[in-house]
C-alpha cells in the first residue's frame, strides 16, 4: 500500500471531538465518524429498549397458560415487533455502526472512514427506515413474524406489511453503505506498517461482516421488493394459488437472513478477541487461526441457509447438503472458543467489567453454538423445529452472545468514547446480573422446546407453566441488568472521573490518542512496527507495556 | 501541504491519487452489491421459468422486440460515447467531455422515452399481470409471472437509468464549471463505471425478456 504521511495536526486543532462544535447542526450534519457513531448509539439504544419492551410484554403474557393480558392477535403483533426491531434496528447494526464506526479508523491509524458523507447518509437512511417501521408497528402492527413468510405476508396478513417492509428495505441500504465504507477503509486507509496480519481481530471480523452486508443485503432488498409487488398487485411470485412458489421466498429470504445471523455474531467474536488478550495480559493465542476462522464463518455462512427449511418440503438431498455445511460452520466457531481459552491459560486475568461480559459471552456463545448442532441434525430438527428450543438456541447466540459482546465493547471503549470512567463495581455487578438473568430466562426454554412447546403461541398447556414462570422471572432480572448501564453510563458522562488515554494499559492504536480523541484522531499518522497483541510473555516481569 | 495543491482532497487521504483510487474502489464495490441485487431477481426469474416454461414462453412472445432491440443498441452506443468522453478528459479536453455527456444523457432520455412507449403498448394490450390479462388458459399463470418479473425488472432498470442520467448531467455541469482537468477527473470515471453497469444490466435483461423462448 502506498500511503504516505499526512500533514501533522497543529496543537490548536486538538480539541476533543465532543466539543468541536456544540450546535445541533454540528451534530446532525457532521461527517466525523466518531460523532456519527454517537448518533447511531443513541438511536439503537432507543430501538433496543422499544424491542425490549415488546419482549417484556410477551414474557408477562406467558406467566399464565391462557395468556395473561393479550389476545392471540395482539400477541402475534408484539412478537413481530420485537423481532423486527431487534434484528434490523438493533442487532444487525449494533456493534458495526456504533463501536465499529468509532474504533475502526482509530485502530487503522486513519483520520476518518474513506467516505464520511456516505457514513452520514447511512445514519439518515437508518433513521428514515426506522421511523417508517416504527410508524407501522405503532399504527397497528404486523402479525407475520419477523420472517414475513409468503403467502401469509403477501395475501393474508392484516396490518401494515408494506410500511414495515419499506422500513427494512431502506435501512438495508444504510448497512450496505456502512459495509462498503468499512471494506474500502480497511483496504485503503491503514497506517504505514499496518500490514494485514498486524490488524486487530476486531477489524478482521468487521471486514467479514461487511462482506456479508454488501453481498447479502441486496438479495433481501429484491426479495422484499417482490413481496411488496405481490402484496400490492395480487400477482403470484410466491403465492402458490396464483402460480408462485412459497419455497422460493424462503430460499431468497434465508439467503440473506442466515448470513445476517453471522452479521449479528461476527462483530461480537471480534470484540471478545480484543478484550480477552488485554485482560489476560497475553498475546491472542493462534492469531491467524482466529482471523481466518472469521473469514471462514462469513464464507461458509453463505451456504447454510437451507437448514431453516428442513421441514418446508425442500428435497432430502438439499437437506443433507445443508445439514453437513451447517456442521462445518461449527468448526471455525469452535476454533475461536478454543483460542480464547488458550489465551486465558496462564494469563494474568483481571476481572474488570468488560472481561466479565466477555467471559459470559464465551459460555453463552458455546451453549448456543452447541445446541445449534442439535438443530442442524436432520432427525432432531423434525422434533425441535418451531419449538422454544429454537428460540432458546438463537437467543443464546444473539442475546447471550451478541448483546453481551455489545455491552463488553461499550464498557471497554467507553473511556475512549466519553473521556470518562464508569463506576467499576456497579458495572461488574450488572455484568454478573446479566449472565444470571439471561440463563434464568432462556435455559428453561430449551427444556420447554424439548418437551414440545411450539413458538409463537399466546397460550400453552398448563404443564408448561413452571418453566414459563421461571423464564419470565429471569426476564425481569435481565431487564434490570440492561437498565443499570443506561443509568450509570449516562451518569458517568456528566460526573465520572476523567479517563486517561489508555486506562486498560492496552496495546492498539486507538489507545495512543487522547480520550476522547480530537476530530482528526492522530496528531501525526502513527507508524506500526508490531502486531496488535504484543503483550510481554507471562514469564517475564510485569514491567508492562 | 496537500491542501494547497488539491483543495478537493479530504483530510484522511495522503494525496489526490490515494483519494481517487479509493473512490473508484468504492464504486466497484457498490456495483458488486448491485450485481447481487439484480442477480437475486434474475435467479428468481430463472427458477420460476424452470417450473413453468410454457407459460413463460407464451408471455415472452408478447414482448415488443423492436423497442427492446433499439434500446439495446442505444445503450451500448451511449456507453461508447461516455467512454470517449473519459478519454477526452484524460487528454484535458473539457469541451469534448461536456459534449459527450450531453449526447449520453440525450440517448438515455431517448431510451426512457421508448421504454415508456413500450410500457404504454404493454398496458394497452392488457399485459399487466394484475387484473384482466390477455393470455388465458393453462399458460396464464406462467405468463402472468413472466410479466410480473418484466415490470419489476424494467422498472428497477428505469430507476437506475434516471439516476444515471442525473449523474451524467451533473458531470456535464461540473465540467462546464471547469472542475475537472487532465489531473483530476475521478467523478467522471466513477459515473462512467455506473453508467456502463446500467448498460450491462440491460444487456443481461434483453435476452431474458425478449429472446428466451420466443421461437
């Protein structure tokens, strides 16, 4: 790469990005990746709590077998709202657009992303899509589930399907814009000496995520467009009554939505790969394996979509192929887990809040991953398909995994983003509480699913009540654990002690600039001479970095 | 120092060359995403055709071949003209670039005019898949599906054409105001990539719409 040094930043230009312009306009029309990250952070936090409220109502309703407060119709709309908001307006964008946006240029030693205006456009598209979907969800909602299976969604469903689909369609282009920006930035804006194998794993996993953003999202876009066409004009692309093929919808939908599962987890894998070495004071074990397993997950993830359709009537031959490929994707995932454990081994482990979240992630991700193998097995899936086992499995990955990773990343980089320290002890408490609350919420659902309770019903037979009450009780603990950071992190912005440039004594370019960074990130472009995790060997003295 | 030489270089880039190459790489990646967008549509189209070939053939026979063919020739010509414009600005000839852009945009408008005429003919023949439909009997289902894909695909392509014409017009306007020179003309190249892509989409759609199953 032929990057040369830019002109140095003068001392008088080194004002914090937070105070470099204080008008509303300076925030809403900013092209600074750090400010856009903050805008995104505020937006997805709002979406997270909206989606969470829907989940809370669902769990409240399931306290009693006949359903506590909702009709079947309302219940259907609530779980659809929960799914749509959580998938497209929280989990898919979560880490890339907030922490990715903030940290990627800093990790690369760059002054901004390659296309700052497209970055801002991405936030506006996200907000337009979000408002569109929210309008529909509050004006009466949709009862199709987040999967929008045709012909239910195209011909039979009541409600504002077109508006919700339009919201998802528009927000899809915001993630394409982000992915495009990341890929090009990682290729073109690395600091001198920052070779590919000196890149932090977080960068590699966001690269893999971005490939999926750019190559899978357009397929969802065209699928939703065909769905809308079918719904508006009553022609049969997917409706078998009109000559269409409902399996075609499922193929196209999952061609995006299974890779999208990896969009939702790959950034989390990257976050944990950053945090574990820092708090073990050790090199990341098997760096190249971790890096290439991210790429392998992204690539193999494109070819496993059919495992959602084992009981949809696809051919047995296709099912066997998809089953084998699904088992295959477990291999790079397991490589990552073993490498994190290898990193922990004989490390000087510190249990700061980010590390507790990260360790929780490892356990929950492993549980979610292993139960995924049950579902990838053809015979077991016939029994477990569409039961709470599936719900528990993907919540272990999405919530236990990704949401934990999001909170881990938020705490780890919070001093860099806000320039303040958060209260450590209460953060550790909330990390532990999240782990406990999560397991209490979702472990009973594995048993419920195994016993045969189907998903997406507002009522259930009385013998399932004990487990459902346990699950709902866990949900209240989980809700408390999510609300606590909202309060103490907000508090820390105003009252927290000022953070030094490198509070964790971590290696990485983002820690070599002040907290919070100034607008152009680095006074002079750093020159990189070693790998991202060059911590001293455990045998040597703790003279430190 | 780079600020003085090239005011259009954003601060995260080392120099104008670094920025230009990056912008073009971004456009290529955007087009890759577009390939998947149209690719999904064409795969779905072929998948449906595979199951109902007779209906699709019956539908394809109703298309207006001469308009499609003229449009194909027009678009290939327009890409050629625009590329000539890029060659002119490489040599520093701004006036010729403006002329090439205007010709390209005019051809684009002509394409859209013919396309609207074709849609008008299609609609007056009752070929819109919803409502009363020209083809009846056993082949009606497949033929309706063919025409669904036809309207979605040509509609999307037309949207891309409109964006393309606006972009080419913008390049012409910028060039008239002396923004580009032999040293810096990245937007001209990036828009050229986009225009050629929209052209290639039509080259793929042409046989799928007008030729397959026509005999």
